[in-house]
C-alpha cells in the first residue's frame, strides 16, 4: 500500500458527517491499509477516513513508540465517559495549531474491527483523548471547535492562511505551558 495525502482545513469533507460502514469487504480493507500507511508516514497517533478524503466511519490509532500496534475501529460509538483531562491537541489536518482541550479522561465505547466483529473496550488517558478526537472528525467536528472564541483568536492567522491555501508567515500557535 501507499500513503495518501492528508486533507487539510478548510476542506468541506472535514465538516461532513461520515457514513457508517455496512460492508466489511475488500474496499474497507483497502481503506484501512491506506489509513495505516498514511498514519505511519506521519508523526501523528490517530487518523480517520475523512482525513484522507473518504466520508466513512473508519479510524486508526497507534500510540506505540514504533508504530507497530495499529488499532482499527469502525463505526465507533462512545457509551460512557468519566473524569476529565486537559491535553494539548493538534491535528494532521490543521497544521500549525496546538490547543489545550478538556475532554473526559476515560471512555467506554463499542465499535467493529476491520472484519466486522463487534468489540467493546474502555480506554483511559491518551488512548481516550485520541479516540474522542478521531470520533469528533467522524462527526464533522474539529478540535478547534472545542476552543473558546477568545482563545481561538490566538490562532486566527493560521486558520485564515489555511483557508486561503497559503502558508502562514505569522503562524499563531496556542500552546500555553
């Protein structure tokens, strides 16, 4: 397989609600392989189908140091959350922006694997944060939507440059210590 170009903000597919996967066929397996290859070519820990131009509810995560443990989750749905954590998040589709986001620190979820088999798991810590970030993508939401309007002013130049399709000369990154 080969990696695929990552769709960047403000591409409309990033705001589209992804369709559930119904057929776990060769197309699904090919999509999963492309997602894994593309994620492996980045410094990211999670990637979903809309980020490579496919409006399907498929995501991959790999939080291992050597990217040897990819997890494939299809049609994921959060059942229950607990606790909270504040984490500096960034996104492969919105380069140049880092923002602290508050999310639940533990999630119980259900999904299917690439073979259509149902699973139910609990994630905590960074696994939980990453899963929620990727599920937001599948729902047409971006992590920047979770930032207050006042804090979002700190990276408005970067977003404007991305919308104009040109690199920002004054990349505003919100990354408080």
